C-alpha cells in the first residue's frame, strides 16, 4: 500500500493518533490523504470528495481510521446508497479504542455496507479480539495491537509534579438513571454485577455480564448475549469512574497531592480536597506536557485486562514512572519495580504507601523512569504500530 487515507478533526484524541501514524507513514514514503471530518459547507465537502477520488487508486490505497470514522454513515461518502470505499474497493482498517460491545450497530453496518472482505478490525485488548471473534465470526480480519505512546521533550530538571493523573471524571451516581430505570428487580440485577466487578476486578466485563445474565435468564445464545451486553455499557462506565474516583480520593486523603488534568474533578467528594490540584481540561498535547513534568504518572486502566492504554506508554516516554493497575499484556511487556510499578485494584488502599516509598528516594524513581523510557522508546511508539499495520495489510 502506497496511499493511506486518515481522518482528522473529529474527536481530538483520535485525530491526534491518526496524525502520529501519518507522520510515521510519510517517513516511509507513503502518500497521505487527510480527510477532514468537520467540513460543513457543501461546496467544500464536494471539493474534498473530488480530491479524495483523484487520490485513490485501487490496489494501492487503504483507509486507516479510529472508531469507525468514515464508516458511520457520513452522507457525503455515499452515492445512490453505496459507500465510497465499497464502490472503489478500498480496504478499511478500523482501530477500535473501546470495547466492541459499545458498537453493535456499527459493526453490523460495516458488514452490510462495506463487506467483510474489505473490513479489517484492530483491537487494543486481546479480550476485545476474542469478543469480536466469538460474537461477530463473520468479521474475518482481526489484529491485536495496543495504542502507542508519544514522547515530547523532557528533562529531569523540569519534573516539578510528584504525582499526575490525566483523564476525566464522572461521578458514578450519574449512571443511577440507567440502573434504576425499570424496576427493583432490574436494579438488584445491575447492582449484583457491579458488586461482582468491584469485588473481583480481575473479571472482564463480558465475563461478569455473561455470568449474571445466564444466572438470571438461563442458557442464552451468543446472539442474545451480544444484544444484552450492548444495552449494559453504563455498567462499564460506572466501574471505570468508580475506581478512578476511589484511587484519587485514597491518595488525597492519605496526604499524597495529585495534580489532575481533565474535566469533572470538582465533583469528586473528598475529605482532603486540597490535595486534589485541579489543573482543568486539556487536549492530548497538554496531557503530554503534564507527563513530561511528572515524576509519577498514575494510570487507572479503562478495564483493559489484556491490553494497554496509551497513557502507560506516553508516561514512560516522557520520563515519568508509570504507576498502573495490571493487565496480562502489560505484565508480559514490562517488569514491576524495574520499568513500571503495578498496583492491584483489589488492594488499591496500599497505593499511597507505594507512591510515598517511590518518592522517598530520587534514585529509585529516576531509575525506574529511565528504564521505562528505554523499554518503550522504540517498541511502543507510533512508528512501530504503523509498520505492523502496513505489514499486516501487505500480507493479505
């Protein structure tokens, strides 16, 4: 493939990831067409489509997108009901950065409108890949590939923050509307799942969902399970923000100040709120700048039990010690106490002591941070991910 189409000016983080891949591919001599998602003027949209048609050459061109951008039903990409990529026979690589159960309608849509021969699904967690292979067996092209990290200029002298967290917060109470929306029986059912996940955080979402659905409803087909799971995603969000809030609160109340970048943190109830230093919302570049000034970068995984979040690798590439909950994949890639520090969601109350111990000796955290930088600076960068995608598509 010598020509690649990416999408920009949609969700900021996804545009950033696309741009990083594009930089790597350009360095390999590949031509890039950046499709702008925010063009509203009809004349400009038609002009962009004309340029796109001129750029495309069957057999030499592919789309690489995140979370179905360009496959969501954008009206300018259809003529007489036919999707542009299908008409031009252009393969589409879709990198899904969330659990597949968030996108049942879109997964069905691409099967119908693009066709499974042209659709290539990248998953950032091995469990997500298993989910697609089980519940969408018609999708024949799948690849496990975590997101990469991004490094910017940093130095030891500029490490002015002890602990940094980048990410938004939503109070779990906001999801009660969905939990309580039907009747007491449904409420008890949902609360049983939440209790199970919080008590046993090693469970994947789909394991917990399937376990409780079958206990409640008996034997279910995979099709029935898939439909039910797609209606329960609020439980995933509840648990994600539950642990995010608990961990930041636990640190603050143990007198470990945490600088937080992101929206919603003023809604976190905390007895020592003065230890939560709210820096406010920012974009991806702002997050990287915060990591570059951090000694410790805290991560709470969005329930990826066999994958990784880009925060992990970005923290390490910016000279911070990444303190994160475990995943099977991360434990295979990294070494606890050498290039990363793991904590357990089941024992997160121990986290303040872990962090205080790290900060006691500069030689300890600088050693781990340096090792983390060395481990990730070549293996977990966008250039490497770009090469993997290119090789995968060239072997098809």
